[in-house]
C-alpha cells in the first residue's frame, strides 16, 4: 500500500520515509530509538504491526523485523506473543539504583543500605588483618578466584544457608552485582532470553540492556513466580535462563517457600534452563523462616549459578560475594572473572574472612536482624494495613498505593524523602498497580526513619 494511502490512517508511529538511509533496517532502528529516548513514544505504547509498518514505508517486511530486533536487543521495546510490540516502561531512562548524592536534608528511603551501624565491628577486624604476618601476600595477583583459606571460610559461612560445595567450584567476587555481570558475560549471548519476575531487581534490568539480553516477565503470586506461567513461556519462546531471588525478592519482599522451589526446579530442569540464584538475603531466611527450605542450588546443582553476597549480611562497602557453580560452567565463569576483575581484593576478602572465623560475622547478623525487626515494627505501626507480601525482616517494604494515588519519585524528593516507584522495577509491560519500595536500612537512626515514614504517610493521605 503506498504511503499516501496512510495519510489519515491511525498509527502510533509514522517515521519519515525520506529520512531513511541504507542500510534501511539500521536507519529505521535509529529513528525508533530517537523517538523513544526523546519522549515522542511513551512507555507502553503499542507499535504498529510489522507488516502494517512495512506497507506504510513501502519497504520489505524483513526490514521492519530487523529494525524491531535491534531495538528489542537494546531493551527499548518488547514483544508479547499474540498481542504485539510495545515500548519498554523504562526505555527512556536509566533505572540503575546507586547511592546518588541527595540533599543532606532529604531522608533516604530509596537506596537499600545495610544498617551501617555495625561497621565499627568491621573496622576492628580490619585493624587485626593489618597486623597479620602474611599481609603483604594480600596485595598481589595470585589466586584470582580467592585464597584457599578464604574460600574455605566462605563455604563454612554458606553451610548455614544449605550450600554444600567445594573450593574448586566457587569463587570470590566483588559483590553480587559483579557476580551477575560475570554470569551474564560468561553464560549468555546477546538475544538470549531470561525469565524474571514481573517486578525484579532494577539493576538486573539494566544489566540485561547492556548485555542485550531479553527479559521475559513471568507472573507470580504471594509465593513467587508461577511454575505454570514459566512453563507456558518456555513452550512459546526459546528461554535460556531464569533469574530468581528466593530468600527475599527485591523489590517485592516475596520469599519462595520450599514447595514452590521444587515446582520451579522441575520446570527449569525440564527445559534445561540456567538458573541465576541471587541469594543475598539468605541470612534473613535460613533458620528463621519455617518453610524457607534449602537454596534452589541444592535442587539443581548442575544448572545453577548461586550468588551469596556479604554486602547486606556483613558489610556493604567491602563488596565481597561468593559464587558457586558446577564443572560445566567453571571454565567460562573463571575466564569472565579474570577478564572483568583480574581478581577481587584479597584484602577486602580477608577482612570478611576474619569476621567469619572470629564469630563476629554472626554477631553482626544478629544485630542487623534486631535492627530490621525494629524498623519493620515501626513501619507496621505507621502503615498498619496488611500488606500482600512482606518478609518479616526485610530491609525494605513494598507499599501498595491506592487506585487514586500515584505520586512520582520527584514529588517525594520535593517533600524531603527519596523513595522508588514500582515502575523502576518493571521487567516488561506496565501494569495498573502502583507500589513504592521503601528502604528501612538506610537512615542513621530509627528516629530519622520514623520522620521519613511520617512524611511519606502525610503525602499519601493515609
């Protein structure tokens, strides 16, 4: 159909045909990227069907397919089987969560810190490490996956969470985010698909954009991802992996119970998927929550990369995490570790090791649990309505907003608090529901947390 026939035809996007250059697909992809990133196409906009757009521009159908594919790999758009292609909810902005500088007067309820009040104990351990006779050995390139005694201490630490492995199948890396980057680089290719919760860790969404990984949002309930929904997507699409945070999902605080883990494991095994198990909150659940069970790694040791960070449990600033993996993944992961890190600081790892071996790490965890309990109790006093999901010791809460309230993050910043809206965590299509993720572990005191929560309540009109 010639372009003139589309003059009055309703289409959500009408690129200029004379603006296209060769190769046409790449030029069209750049036009689409420009219109998305500059706000001309709003998040959630349904794009014209490929054949319809091909007719409008009088180009080959495969040109549109390749252009859409380019933008999909960049995380700008996503396709829903049987429904069409849509602009991604966060295509036009970065949703990476970091410790941004905000006004000193602003109370931070956005970035999830780690109850930093326990860092005096960490400082004492650092002083002891500085007195060790082998201190100089911590400053070289040796042992890129970790010094043997540090790895043994790590495995002892993870035994409490139900992890059983050996030093040859684990590595020490620079925090959980570093571990995620290593895993994506080592085991996935651009264009691969990874199944995730509808609301998932926002930095994992950003990682996926950087590595050109497609995310497949899977619905869930109060017990986590629904196995039948994962099965349906695996039957319709070529899914390569699954990303889960079973011990306390970020941002929803959902904990996956043992029975659901087994159901999900059966689907993952059936379709030979790679499971990325981000278990940074295991210290809050293992031995505390009755139906926590065991890590999924123990159910699927041949298909899982297990990540256990000490950033929330022991110390955030040292950036030490442990990766556990099978022999099939071993070479690729170690290669990626060397290419990304060369190695993780042995000095930082030694401080964590000192805390574990001295028993101080367990004392820190106990103190953090007490602080988390007090912060959650305070939150429940100010927001007494029952929440759909809530880990009792979570370092953050997932607050549903009523239908007529949908405040922006900038609105709350102007009121003196920082919070994060649920749109930041959307892995796919926009939803009609709105939430706020409220950090409980970032203020300097419970008094400051209380002030922040009271400001939040006042501005929500609750």
